[in-house]
C-alpha cells in the first residue's frame, strides 16, 4: 500500500490553523484559570490530566455505518485495515485524544501483520483491546465451516462452541502480536422466542467457553465481557446485563472483567450506579462510549445526554481519586456514523468524553461528601451541577494546542481537504446493509 500524505497529519499545517485562534484561547484560558483558582482548583493540574486522558478509536467506526434498512456509503471510505489506520491517525492528530485503535476480526484481517504494526508505529498509533466476532458467519474462512445462526460460545453444539473459542484465541494471538493487552468478547447469542433456549444451560455453556478462552489466552491479557440487553436476539440475550456479566466474570478469573457499553441497557437504567457497583466488585473493564435516545442507537458520545456521561465520569473520577485497587479502566468509542463523516464524529466524540472527564475533575468532593453526610440533597446535587456547568472548553483546547493537535479539530480537518483527497484514491464501497460495518 502507499501511505498517503495529507495536510491533516502535517504539524506545520495544524500550527497554521491554530495560529489565528491562539490569542482568544490564551485569553479564555486565563479567565477560566482565575475563576477556578477562586474555587481552589489549579487549572494546570486539570489540563495535565485531560492531556493524559485517552480513549481508543474502533477501526470499524471510520467507515459509514447503517441501519437494518440501509447503509449510505460515503466517498473515500477505508478499503482495509491500512486505510482505517490512516483515518484513525487523522482523528488522533487533530483531536489529540485517541492514540490507540481497537481492531476487530475478521473485519480487519490482513496477511501482513508486520506491515500493519509498522504502519501503526509510523502513524504514532498503538493497539487497544482486540474484538472478536462470532455474531456472524465467516463464509470465506475455512476455519469457520459452522454457522453461528443459533449462537456461538453458548451454542448447543460443542463443535460450534469449539470453533468460536478457537476464533477468540486466534484474536488474542493477533492482539499479542500487535501489542494489545486485552480481548473483548461480545456475543449475539440468545433467543427470539420464549422457550427457544434454556436460560440456565445456555449460561453454563457460555461460562465454560469463556473459561477455555481465559485459560488459552496470553497471561498478560485481560478478558473483557460485554453485555447487551437485546439485538440480534430480541427475546433474551445470554449476557443481557451487568449482573450476568459479573456472575460470569467472577466464575472465570481475576483478569476477566465487565465492559460497559452505554447503549446496551434498558431505557433509563442508572448506568453510573452500575459503574459504582462494578468498581466495588473490582470488575470494571472499561467502556464503550456512545449515546442514545431510544435504545442501542450508537449515536455520538455526548450528543443526547451529556449529563449522564458526566455522571458516569463522576463515578470514575471518584474511583480514581480514592485510588481503588486494580482500577485501570479501558476507554473506547463504539458508535455507528450513519449521516456524518466518521472522522468528524470520532473527533467530536473524543472531545465530548474528555469534556465529561474534565468536568468530573472539577467536582468538589470534600463538599459533596459533607452534603451527603448531612443529608442535604439539594446542595449535593448543586455541587455536581456546579462542576458540570463549568465551561471547560478552554482547557480542552489548550490541551490540544500544547500537544500540537488542532484548537478547532473539525475546522482544521475540513481545511485539510482529507476526505476529498482519499475519495480520489479509494473507490466508493457499496453494500454492507448491516448496522455495523
Ligand atoms: Mn460495544
């Protein structure tokens, strides 16, 4: 492959884009610094923490997503994992918050792993958790002669389970070669009709399969179990909620943890409380960030309910500051971009996640503790709101500016002409009607 040259990855271009914006940024940053100082908060400490904060970009999110009904392809969509890496590099170069990518197999299959590693290194990208896929068949792969139509790790047929276990072990092996340290397992197993599946036996089979993956994967690896309430199984899913996920993780081992995808719950479920419970159990793997209005919408993080995102981070920062043993969450975006340029969505989403983190760092935890102890719900709530309503934009922009990323990532991206440039060398990719690409 030819590595493309693009203005979006050119430091001088980004610096030139930032130049006319720096005076206003300095002014806003100084004003916010004074305001925070009056609250006893050192703005530099917050900026440093924000600067160190990272969220992984999933490789599948740089292509156009779709729904069950249709997918509308976009110009210049990535053709393979190498193109995806280049798109992810642009996201990281301009928004400065996604230094790692999370690959998915078989979607990211390549026969040349060393070349993949080399390209990632040249683009300054590392590899986060590897994702396995046993929720669809792999018709062109001779290692997958059996169908996952009726499940994978919990399938009634031991041969299908063995095939699915083998796929997961292979994903871990590829991940190890790429420098990843975790394997994420999400299965679509479940039932579409009452009576279709024996709940207890299916769960037992799932645990047994995950135990086999855990025993076979590298000892340096962590195993993330992702739950999801529904879809593709619409009546019952084997790992439908954090309770099932926790029971399974506890049955498997210390390095087996529960991953929370914000969209994978019933409407109005208190996700921040799930975070607190998983932190308590020392079983929080991390997050797949996205947003939703109705279900597993996979909308951009912070697009619908930024306060909920803040409340999730409020729990995460609380755990971080209490130095909870073993607290080492892994953060990733997991969204489907149906109507936007995925690069723009990923950049703005990474910024929204960072924003929620910055706001959560501003919570006066001593005051909050006192209001909780004194049973003062109004002031406790106001303590959170005071942090949430603080405009931390200058902190986020300053963190980006200092690391050579863009003060205004979307404006810089559009000015770079990246999409038009890749559209000239990447043919339009039709097909793929699924909601996930
Ligand atoms: Mn997910």
